[in-house]
């Protein structure tokens, strides 16, 4: 059954680097003379067997060595936006990890130029609304994040917010209070991954210390009744990525995912794909999977779709038009 396909949604949790399909990976590796373990897209996909977040991040960061030029970033961006439009995405708020590319010797100028060209073209030709959210890599620490934000100030018109991703446990939100305060003062939106592998205390910290408007993943919030109450009362959105959670073993299997409990608690839950090239599905596949697994009603599916626009950073008038 594929009843969701006609429902327009906003995708609020997708890493552009995680949309690098193995076919494009091979094309870019050949174009730039970068070595890969194989040049067969299917064989490369076979390597995507993860045991936890870090086992995924190791392969994900290694693959990103193929991204070298403005055209590479454009190709990556336009491929995602084209696929997302086909999946029903009408609004995309897209993460990117500038520190990974800087470490590979790629200047910010190249990254922004390619991604912004893709977004501008997609708005015009596909009619999709899309913006970028700059993520800090938590394993590199707070000082590196501050340096990255300072370096990105000349490009403030090309991204709408900041996020926090990479290895969670051991790198709590409290390490990033200064950079998030600065981002807030610059008028940027603030989100953070929390409660994916880290416990509910990481979600508390992201809310209290970083002032985030949305929590990415947040599935472990379900373990803390006080936190649930807080999230429900303030209707703080949680961008849940079910296929990602299964692939990275944040949950043992889809059947025991806390999504139904989160919905039953009245939380503002949205569904996204996270890193679709690695986790076996785009947002439509994620919606389809949870609909089938939990026999969600048309009303529940419509709630998920409506939540995605409510939780987006679209202007209020535009949200109402979409809902
Ligand atoms: N968690 C943390 N960092 C990430 C993820 C994720 O799911 N995807 C890409 N970077
Ligand atoms: Zn993510």
C-alpha cells in the first residue's frame, strides 16, 4: 500500500551528505580521481551494515572525500531535491556539515556556491521550498564550532539556522552553549540532534542550554515522563527518522519503535529520512514503513504530514497555506 504518496510533507531532518547515492558516489570518485573500495554501486551499498551511529559515521565521512568542486555539491543537492519532490516533499530544511568539507580542504565558498545553486534552481524548476541549516560536528568540540560559525558569517544569507550532529554520547549539548548563543544573537534558528543514542538528559540540555526550537530524533525522550510533559505542553517538534533508528540500532526493530507512543502522548512528531542513501529510504519510504508497521490510520498519517509543516521554519502564513 502506498497511500501517502499524494500527501505533501516538509522534510526537516535530512543531511545532504547522507543523500549521496552510491551511483553518484562512483561518478564523483571517477571525476575527481578519488579511490573507493569498489566502483560497483551495488557492492558499495553492501558495505552499509551498521551496528551503531559511529559505525555509520566512519563510512559516511570517508565517502565524502569525493566531494571536491562546486559542481559536485550542486549535483548532490539537485539529486536530492529531485528525489524529494517525487516523494511529496514541498519544503526541505537541509543539514550540511561544513567542517567535514573544510577538513577535506574544500573552502566554504565552494560548498555554499554548489548547494545554493541547487536550491535556487530547484525552487524555480521543481517548485520546492528549500533552505540550509549549518550543522556543527559535536566530536570536534565547542571551540571548532565557534570558529566555523565565524567563518560562515559572510554567508548568513545562505542558511537559516544551525544544528548539531555527529557522535552524540560523550559530546553533550553543554559543550556548545556559546556557539548556540551566538547563532541565536545572529537571528539564526537553532536545532540539535539529541536523544538518538544519548539519554533524555541530552534532550533537556539541548532545550535548556542551547535554546533549540526543534529536537532531531529525540526518541529517548519517551523514557522521561517529565520531559514528555514539557515537550507536549510547549509542542516542541521532534524530527523522527524511523528507518535510520533501525539501521543504526537505536531501536532493535521497527515494531518496537516509540513512534506510536510518542503520537499517543500528543507530541509534535514529524517523519524524515536522515541519510536516505544509507538507510534504505526517502521520506515516502519512511512514511510507508511506519504506516504499514503500526497500521496508522489516514488521520494519523495526515497528522504526521500536518505536523511537518507546523514544525517547519516557514513563515506562519506560508505554513497555513501548506496545511
Ligand atoms: N546522527 C548524528 N549525526 C549524523 C546523523 C545522525 O543520525 N546523520 C548524519 N550525521
Ligand atoms: Zn540526523
